């Protein structure tokens, strides 16, 4: 399928999705989010894809939901259509690992989409924020919840109440991003990181995502129990046999795609 608002490439077992609305700083229009969801679904079904990278431009990952598109909506419109749901939730629902490679602005829905990914690699130019308060609204794609879990109440409250942006260094210090990368190398580094994931056992990477995410959904005791049961289940996979045999035989493992 051809897309108008995103660019989709497959690079050595990695799906690369680039937001492509340069005139609007990649504002997340309904069309863009629909295409994003469609591309993610296709990559989930494509057995050649083992990990996915979402990125934007040098200037903006995405400057939020499209304000021009939503400004005239009424409350019944947004409620009945379940605005900011269709397509948006596909990012968090994706079962394959997804990396956000963020340069420039990741604001409002842009910050929220980045936080739905499994981890964020930030260019030194990255700016994160939930500035919705400045246009008379508040986060609607999970920002108030995910930002608070990631950086704590005090910083999340300050950012959501004032709309101030957080640069890459602060974002790394507080745990919002996993690493900072020079802007010129961001996409290559993100793809290369995704390639490292894509050659691992497919069920293992999907299970890691599942068990780590469980930490946000349940108590410590339940999470640990879930992890242990899933660890035990790994002994039912051919990749456990291959991975452990390869270690003992001092060779590289060759994992399957299922
Ligand atoms: N929606 C629609 N258009 C947007 C946009 C957005 N979120 N962000 C930027 N644009 C457009 C601008 O209107 C402008 O278009 P024109 O040239 O046609 O006027 C173009 O992108 C370039 O933007 P600026 O001229 O403003 O660029 P700048 O460098 O001076 O400022 C910025 C950059 C600080 C990011 C500024 O554009 C800005 O504040 N954008 C809005 C950020 C925002 O409020 N995001 C939250 C949206 S609401 C939301 O996301 C809800 C949710 O939780 C899902």
C-alpha cells in the first residue's frame, strides 16, 4: 500500500516508519495516525520484520495531534467518534518491539506516541513536552499517565501544568529516554539497535516486551509470578534449545522467526 503521510521501508528485518508531514511538523492528523496503524498492522503480519522504528524529521518527531483539524470539533463529536483512540492505540498494542527515534519536537500526541513505544532513543536536539494546557486542553493519548509513570509525579505535573519542554539531557537523566545520540546518527543507530533485536528469538523478544510491560499493570508479586511462568514456558521453544546449545558449542545461535 502507498502512503501519503508516512514513509515505510524495510531494512534487514527492521520496519522503519517515518512521519512525513514536513509542513506541519508531522502533526498527527487522523490520516497520518490511520496510515501509521495500517503500517504497524502490516509489519506485525510480516514475518521478515522483527522490530520496528518510528521516527520523524530532524526538526520534529511530531508536534502533537493536528490542532487545525480538531479545533472545530464539539464534545459530542469527540465522544461519539472516540477521538484520539482509533489508530493511536495500535502503537501500544503492537506486539513486536517498537523503538521511537526522536529528534526535534515530540510534543503532545508526539510525546505520547513516543512513550507508547518500548523505548526512546533521543537525538541531542530532542524536546519533549505536553503543551496541551497552552491551547486550553490536556493530554489525551495517555500522556498524563505514561509521563507520570516514567518521570514521576512532580516532573509530570510541572510539565503538564506549565507546558514546558524537556531537553534530551534532562529526559535521559529522569529516565524518559534510554540514550542520547548525535542527531546526524539517530536513525542509523535506531535501525542498528532494532536489527540487534530482530535477530534474537522472535518469541523471546515478544515475551520480553510482554513481561516488562506487565510491571505497569500489576503488583510486584503478580508480575514476578507471571515472569517466572513465562520463563518456564521458554523451555518449550526451539529457540531455547538453539540458544543454549550454541552457547555450549561456542557458536552463534540461529533463531527461527516463530
Ligand atoms: N497541529 C497542526 N499544525 C501544527 C502543529 C500541530 N500540533 N504544530 C505545528 N504546526 C504547524 C504550524 O501551524 C505551522 O504551519 P503554517 O506554516 O501553515 O503556519 C507549521 O507547523 C510550523 O510550525 P511553527 O511555525 O509554529 O514552527 P515553530 O518552529 O515556530 O514552533 C512549535 C514549533 C513550538 C512546535 C509550535 O509549532 C507549536 O507550539 N506547535 C503546537 C504544539 C502543541 O500544542 N501540541 C499539542 C497538540 S494537542 C495534542 O497533541 C492532544 C493530545 O494529547 C493527543
